[in-house]
């Protein structure tokens, strides 16, 4: 295998690990670990699924508040596709995101299901690959309570 093919393979594996590190940081509520995932000025747009759009520092601060009412959730990623051009890359990552939500009447919990894609741009830094832009694109949702659905629609 030529050196360039080996470098391309190494880049793909590093990008795969980067998006996996993102998912685990979010799911483990270890938002400080996102400093090793995003560039300091990264643009992040979660508005397709009811979140906000802002630069990374504001998003990092917002995440803990936005996710505090969900006792459990998971970001299962797959179908990773990367286009690498030197020290820049783009990618599309599918995400299946079940989230547990307490019922408004204090009578148990429900699980909602979100399906979306991350459309990413990456840049190679001295510390390795980082996400410099992440934009969610909605695919579907299931079992969303009315109040949450209305809030999500206001964001779109």
C-alpha cells in the first residue's frame, strides 16, 4: 500500500474516532472533552432538531442546560462518510438518538427517538483533526410530546 493510501486510511480512522469521541462526550455529559473535538471557533447548528445554533463556546455552555431534563440518552452513530482533501475534510454521519424524558404528570418516563445526520467540516490542527462546523439535518422523530414538538418547530 502506498504512503498516500496509508495516510488516507489513517485520516479516515482519526476522523471516525473524532466523531465517536463526540458521541461519548455528549452521552457521558463530559462536555469539557468537547474541547478536543471542536476548534475553538467552530460553528454548530443543532436547530433542525430543536436546539440552537452558535459558535462552540456558547454551545458548550448551553449543552448542560439543554440536556439536564433528560435522565438518559444515546447518540448511536454510523454510516460515516468522509471526503478528505489535504488538511481539510467534510463528512456526513448518521445518528440515531433515543432520549428518555420524564412525563409531565410525574407518572413515569417516555422514550423519544430522533434520527438525523451531522453534516461536518473538519480541519487538521497541530493537535489532530477537529470539527470546525457541524450542522444537523433532520430525518425523523417519534414519540415527541406536544410541548416539546412545539418548541422544536419554533426552532426550525
